[in-house]
């Protein structure tokens, strides 16, 4: 989960680098030739758009689970394009299959990316820039085209993990699991940077998958035992229970969390400590009702503590990975880049009926 391909795209010479990175990500997961070709095409189109339309931007490639929280053990390649460019004036036209205004494009366009990806979503505003997220999983039989099912829990999960200075590994990691009516979202920030920090956060995600049935504090205690042989990590756990429509949150260390409520954004506070090294005697649990418009954001300390939630309410209805990417993009810029590994994970209601 902590392997990251984070590529600045300022000119056409980086388009090939993005394609090669997408192919490498597919190889890491053992995806077949067809899925690899799809990922390469989507990555090339998104990178080309950054050069031709946005005057540059950034492609971040992560290995993630499906955003539908019913899907188990289905890691795929997530390709995220972020820019501060002029934005797209007419998104509906841009998403028409085969439409492209770029002469050097492969002719696929965003519409084809939408059609061939396992999941695709895009958010753009004139003058603010564009964020697009494509996920590519194992190939499906031709007779069974992809149809995104509504989540049985009414929630989806997603995020983005970016490394400091475009390094190969991020010390952050996030993941989500489901056990019966409960969906658990976790974000871990391994101490320091590099491979050893990544080993700690990756161990946390692996333990999460083995202990999906535990409640937040019990899971944190289990993670403490599992991470003792590592550097340790700051970890936050949020769990949504469909049967009670309530969210439980507990954290140890410097993980940020905000929950959107009727009164705005509420900070959820983690307890001081280090999972795997210095575990506190008690860990407070925050419990809140989960409404149809609730939204939870977890983030590592690479994101500035005073980050601002997206002001456009429509941005919060997108795929949770798009919401996470908008938050990450808007927290920094080319002139003021983020100064740490940075991970943002989001738990969000499922798309309203009628969304593409």
C-alpha cells in the first residue's frame, strides 16, 4: 500500500514516465496484459491533458482497494491527476466518449477513460483546476461489463497517498475493511520517512485486514502488539456501523480527523502516543450519528493542520478518492509544496441516484 509513483508532469517528456509507472504498478499487483494496457492508456491520456490543458500538474499512482466497501481483496491501480489549471468549462462535453481537443492525444479522451476504467470520477471548476481519479482492477469478461453497484452499507471509502519529494515509498498508508455491518477505515503514519516508516504503516494495514471484526480501541491495541518490531506509527481508526448508523473514532498519535456535521466541520482528537512503542493507558472513543450527508476525513500530519475543507459542496459528492485528492491539492502548490509524506482518506456516503 505504501508504494507510490508520484510524478510531476510539466512537459511532454514526463508523459512516458507516467505510462511506465502505470505499467510498473500493474506489474506489482500481477494484473494481466489487458488491464495493464488499460492503465497505460488512461495514464497517458491524463498526463497528456496536464501538459496540453493545465500547463502541468501531477500524477500520483497508488495501489488501493475498490471504493465499494462490499468488495474484498480486490487491489487495483489508482491513477490520480491533479492540477491548478484553468479547469474544464463543460465537463459533460469533455466526458463524451472519444471527445478530445488535443491533436497529440491517442484519441481516447476522458470519456473513453471513464468507459474503460473500473472506476472513474472527475471534479473540475473553471479557474480552480481539475482532479481526476481512475481505478483499474483485474480484467473482466467481455460479457460482464462493469457496473458500479451501490454500496450495501451506504458508504464508500477512498484516498490518496503522496510521498515526500516524489520518493518511491511513503511512510503513510491507509486501508478499509468490512466485517458484517461494520466498515472500518484506518490511516497510519509510520515514524520518519522511507522504507522503515513504510514497513510500519504497511504492517498496520495488513493487521487491519486480519482483525476486521474488532472495534476501534481493541484494534489499536492489537496494532500496538503487531507494530512492536517496527518503528511504530500514529494510527487513527474510524468505524461505521450500518445497524446503528453511528460512527466510532479513536486515534493514537498525530493523525488529523474531521467530521462534517449539521453545524459544519468537527475536529476529532487523537490521543498522544505511538502505536508499537508508547501506547496510552486509555484511549477515548468519539461516537457520532452518521447522516446521509456526513463525511469523514482522516489525514497524516503532512497536511497542514489549518487546511480548509473544499468550499464547493458539489466537490464533496464525488468519489471519496477525488474528495481526498482535492483536499491534498488545495493544501499545497508548486510554490509551497507539502513537506512530508501526506495521506488523506475519506469515508463518504454512496453516490446519490443518477450519478454517473
